C-alpha cells in the first residue's frame, strides 16, 4: 500500500460505550496519519454471519487498506486472531468465519498469519477486548507498512474457519433461500443470486416454504415498481435477491429474521 494509509472498522460494539473510541485511540497513537472509516458498529451482537455479509458487501468499495472486523463471541478462547493478505487489501479479525467472504470479494487469500507476535499487541491483552488490544494495534502497524510476516506465523488459508453456506435451492416454479440480512429500512436480503429472478413471472408469490407462498409481490427493478405498501422482489446493490415494501418494511410484512427460509415462486 502507498499514499495515505486507510483502516476500516466493522464491529458489533454499538455506540453506547467507549469501545469504538478506544480502538480509534489505539490506531491514532500508533499510526496518527491513518484515516479510519467506520463501516458500522451496529452489527447485532455476536451475529457473525451478519457481520461477514456487511463486510463482504462493503470492502470492494473502500480504499485499499486494512479492514478490521470484530464480531467475536469467542474472544479470549482458543479461537485465533488472524490477518489475511488479498490483492485488494488486508483483513484483520478473529478466525470465526467473519473474514473469508470479504477476502474472496477482494480477490482471495494470498497469505494468512496468526497474530501472536507480542511486540505487535498491547502490553496487557484483555481477555474480553481484543479489538482494542490485538486487532487495532496490528491494523495500525500494517497500515504503516510493516510486513504481515512479522505479525505471527503463517497459517494455511485452507484451515480458516468458514461459515456454513446459506441455503439456496431451486425448483421448477422458483426457489427457496435463506434470509441473509435485514437492513435498516426493513428490506429482506436473501442468499439467492439475482440471476434467479430472470426466469420468473412479473408477479410472484413470497412466503414460507410451501406450494403456494402467502404474499403477492411484483418482480421489479426498484421500490417504485410496486404500488404503495406492496411487496417488490428485486436484485439489490449486492446482486442478491431482496424483498422490500414500497413505503414500508418487508421484514414486518413477512415476519422473518436472518436464518429463516423464504420461498419465491412464479
């Protein structure tokens, strides 16, 4: 990396406490010229899949830099802290499935290390705050150009923890897919690639798995393609199938949450 060093932060720390500020402070002390982008700190607590999805869908649009992600219910246990090198930047965080999708979005893992070098970490590492004591200082050193190989021993990228693939199944009438995320607007993102909508009719049915899903929806390009308060099924900005309500919240209409299955037929 050259020019201005960039670091991004994605966590489930929330905004009510000083956790995010502490991470910013550690970075500023080590790499005061680095610019920090806060992706989000509102990932639902311990929701690794949601954090992984947000990270993977965001990092391709950020400056080349060091991307720190901390959604870490296993903090302080035997789970590893890791850093990954990709063609599009570096990733730092726990080895719990949070990072591999983002690494793939940045071109794939070229090298991986376990973060064990004491010189790179806080003098005293808390058992519950590795964001401050492990991941932030490592990210700052990497942003300064220190070599990844000095952060700890190399590990095999094939040994990284990966999340189970989300459910997506196709049939003659449509498909069933796992709810991947629900955004701030109540739009429901499915794990199905957008291309699966191409074979469906202009009007579809959406609902729990079954022969006839319960809700009628328009297959459209954007929210306004449906009448006010009506459902629309579309390809979202991550090229995944999503369901929205024009002027409302699809999550409330459908009564789903991440991990549930939805069937789209038509």
